[in-house]
C-alpha cells in the first residue's frame, strides 16, 4: 500500500488538483489516500504520510515519519472535506470502485470517517464522538449496494484467491477459535465459508469427492502447532491427518474471481451499534446490531448462489441472538470479527482497539513478544538502510520497534 497505492494516489492528486474536469476524481483520490494511509498507520504506527509518495514529484526520498495522532487528525479532516466537496453536477469520471457514482463515494467517505472515528474510542473519545456525529450527518452506506468492493475476473484475479488456489493451496486452514465460535452459535455463515475434505490424508486427497460444507462436520485447526507437532492433536480429534481440518472453500469465497470487500454496510451498522451504545449517536444499538449481522449475511450472496444465506436462516439466527444487556461491546465486536473475514488489516485493527473477540494467546514456543498478542508490525529492514534517521526518531517517541509495542490509539 505504501509503495504502490499511496504513491499512485499522491500522483493522481498532483495531476487532478487544478483540473476542473477531474474535480470529483480529485476528491475521490483524497478519500482513497485516507483509506490507504489509515491501513498503513494502523499496521505500523508512526509512518510517512504528509511527505509520502513525493519521491518523483518533489525528489523527497527520505520522508519524515508522522505521529499517528497527526495522521489521524489529517485523515479525519480530509474525509470530512473531500466527502462534502463531491458534487454530482461536476463532470463525471470513471473508476473501478463505484464507476464514478458520486453519491456512493460520499457514503463511502463518511462511512470511512465513522471507522476512523471509532478507532479513537479509547485514546480520544471526545474527538471520536465529534466525528461519529459528522459521519452520521453526512450520510453513511445504507445497504449492500453501497459496499466498497473490488470485483475480479479470470483476467484480473483476486490476489488472495490466487495464493489460496496456488502451490500451497492444501496448507491453509480455518482456525479452531473461528470455527468453534460459528458452530457454537449456530451461525449459518459457516456453511458459506468452510469446506472440509473429510478423511483426506494428503493434499492430493482434497478433492471434490471428499468436500463437505455441512457446518456440523467442520473442525478448525488449533493454533500453536506446526507439521512436526500437530500429529497427536489431529489423532486425538479422530481425523485422518491435518489435511482433514476445515478450510475456507477456495471454490467459492476463496476463488480467484471472488470479490474483495474493503468497507461494507454490515460493518458500518455494527460500528453504529457501538457508537449508539456509547451514546455518541441516536438510534437503537440492538437494531443496528441486527442490521449489521443481516448486512453481512446478505453480502455473502455476492460470492455466488452457493454462498448465499437463506432468508429463513437469517431470521432464525437474529431471533436467537439479540443484543444482550451487559455484553454489548463483546457481542458487537465479535460480530465485527466475522463481518471483516478476509479483510485481515481491519480485523487486526479492531481486535486491538476493542479487545474482542476474546481469544487465547497462541501457545507456539519461541514467541518473540512479551505480551499475549502482536500489537503492530515492525518497520521493513530496508527502511533502516535508506531512511534511518527518520525511523530512529519515530522509534524514540513511539517505543521499541517490536511486535508488541502499542501504537497511539491502542491503549488498554
């Protein structure tokens, strides 16, 4: 995202800033820069942002590392200004996310603002509440028709689908905690997500003849083991081998032509549920909660008819799983975990922010962290060689360049 997406977006901004025919594209690029910058800073903490992407434009090959707090202030301001500035009366532009639809870009920008505002729920609740109100007033995504998604074809394939169907296709598994949560709560989404090649003793045994998508037979792989240590675990579980554990179905959600969802109606409704619970916006948290779950279940139809969740199963699940007093934050953010499946950076960020789902630490020996979970990724080694002074300054104020150093908004 830094070397490609952010760099290219900064170039678009430079080329469109003073060109009236690209007025809306300029505003869209501002929103996209905020999206990319948010993903990068959420992953590493302090990063180059204000001077990012200027190597070719300004000759700046050693950009400063901005404080994450400053980055978030700029992201929120940019989203507010760019979303408001989008104007359907200006010349239409074409792009791959919404085909130039200004109304959808507006709702995407304000929904991204909501996501960014909620990121600050612990570190700056007053600012979070302020921008939640602005996002709601601006107009959020109101249905799955407004989802920010990248579509794929056999010519332009899904990167995740490519490696899920590549040379290591047989070695990716769903974790035990994820499968157990879906099974224990009778989630109909498990049937959409999972496949188990029952009785498979090797990768070559993972064939259509052994494929079973029945939720009741799924078995998630426990974390903390490798090829040399997991054998007694699968034996105790009565499996044929570790190839017998459940995987994401690479012929459906994991297909090379599967879409990628960046920000959705379901996710937005769940964030609204938390905001309403905190008293930061009006509305019934329980209603937002139910709409968030429904939104994600209905979203799965975009992967194909075989992944769609039937209406009667949606109704049954929502009836059996209302928002409960005293468990609101746990329920909302655990559902957000499911609703962001296959959007790893967002899942990782919200887990750190909210503390949910309530997961057990990975027991794999030789951990490189002192705490229970990774809190960020470390800076690339190449940065120490080419931009060492700015990296050192960032480390001096943020903390050691370690996996368990907390970033600005990640407070206990």
